[in-house]
């Protein structure tokens, strides 16, 4: 029994979706661990050692015996690695975002997508999250809105057209952040989870009940 063109097309589409999903999950995992990668980049000694190691490895690959069937490809790869080690920038010890986070006393910074302040134009934002307050800052690190983290009463992530919307409510106020792109849902849920964890830190811990018979 032959496979119909419709079935083949459906199988190819499902395979493409699985490959796209796997690639997206892998790439987002790298993004989630990006702060740890930044620690390497901002450690001057470790970064310099990494560049030297890349250069030595690249040089070793270039001078490998070309009698190997893949010798030419190995040499090209080694040359590329050697050039990359030279072109990599020196370690950046601290960024403007790091300085602002330290100034505000926060340890968690996530993407805020685009902040929609009522009828005003949307502005790209970053969320600087702490248990006391959360700041949504624009590209120039100027405040767009300040949220009292302990007073957050509702956090919702939902699809909106071809994008994802994060809605934050506290007291009688509301802030909306819209995410777009292939990782829109992942970034929105990462911001939601970060805000939820910071909010939980402000809640009083339940007291342990007295032991029976005490």
C-alpha cells in the first residue's frame, strides 16, 4: 500500500516541528545558562586561558598530518579556531546592566519583552527583579514602571495573536509585557517564574505547629 502525498507532507511537517522544537529547547537552555557563560567572559584570567587554549588547539589542528582523509577539513577547522581565538574581545569585567543591578540590589535580570504603557508606544524592557521591588527599565536603563513585588496578586501568561502576553497585577495597578519571536513563550514564562519566586520570598513562612502533647 503506497503512502499518499498528504500523509508524506504531514509526516515531513511533524518532523520539521520536532526538529524546530528540539533546536529551540536547546538554544533556550543555552540562554538560560547565559549568566554562567558571562561569568567566564568577565573573569579576566579564565577568559585569557580559554583564548590561549583555543589558539593552541587551533594551531595543533592546522599542523596535523594531512595524510588523514579529513586532514584538509581538520586544518580549516583549526585555522578558524585559531583566528577566532585572536579576534575574541578581551574580558569585559562589568556591563552597564551589572552596574545597574548592583545599584538596585537585584540578582535576577530577565527580558521584559515590550512594555505597553497604556496608549503610549511599546518600549523594549528588561525586568530587574528583587523580593522588594521589580523595575522595568528601557534600553537606556531608565524606569518604565516599578512593581512592588510583595504585593503582586496575579501573574498570567497567555497567547496573544502570534505573541505571548505576560500580565502582572498588584494593588489596583496592572502592567503588560508582550513577547514575540520563536522563544516568546519561553521568555514570558521565565519572567513569570522569576517574579513568582521573588514574590514567594516575601511571604511569611508558616510556623510549625506545637508537638502533640506539649
